[in-house]
C-alpha cells in the first residue's frame, strides 16, 4: 500500500464517519455539531496537504507552493460556503448543514463536492415531495419552493413572520438528503 492509498482510505473513512455521525445527531438531537464538522474540515485540509507533499506539483507558482489537492479542498470549502451559505442566509438551511457541506468539500475536493451537491438536491427534492404528499400539503409546498427559488427574500420574510392565518411553512431535515446524496456520490466514484 502506498502513502497515497493510505491517505485515500483515511479520507474516505473520515467522510463516512462524518456522514454517519451528522445524520445520527440530527436524527436524535436535531443538530449537526461543530465538534463533528470542524475537525473533519481540518482533517480534509491536512490530508490534502499531505497528498500534495507526496506528489511534486508542477505548473504555476501557486500550485508549486500549495498543490492541486489543497487548492481543490479550498475550492470545495468555498463552493460549499457560497452555495449553501446563501441558502442559510435566506433561511432555507441550518448552519450545521453549511458546515457539513464545507467539511465534505474539504475532504473530497471541489469536483466531488459538486457531484454530491447535485445528488443531495435530487434526494432532498424526493424527500420533500414524499413528506409533503404524506401531509397533504404538496401544492403549498411546491408553491413555497418556487417562491424560495425565484424570490428568496420574499420566502425569507414568510419564514420570519408568516401572515396571520397562513399555514406553517414546511421544512425537512436536510442532513438526511446530504448524507444520502453524498454517500451516492462516493459510491459512484469508487
């Protein structure tokens, strides 16, 4: 086994533990804790630095200084904060979901992050439709989803101060979608 293989195994192990612990704590306590996500994020950056140290970088001075893997991890974090941070600011996601996705980006890099984000969105849509259908609220849920996508500020106002007599806005535990979507992306890359 090479050093690169050992790093890949460690990275995959941390990813799977991160997903399992995050889904577990969200299911049992309704939260994704920093003591789970932040060490995983830091571990992703360290593994990327070690991977770069094990393979000499070629190209621009920036690649030579920090390497491809580290830049990919940083880009994964940046994409997670950009995409999921916006959703958080609009009241669509919790902060734990953003940190969980940032940790995934740090561990696996930006390409994997994008695959996981797309699969997560698909899984989240299916979960939402199933929950809304079971509650008999699919029409209102779809209207709220369109409002959230087209007019995020209007949706945020609805979340913060619903109109009198209006039904409560439906939410789903997005960590489940993140766990399933990311696991699917990981399986597809194996």
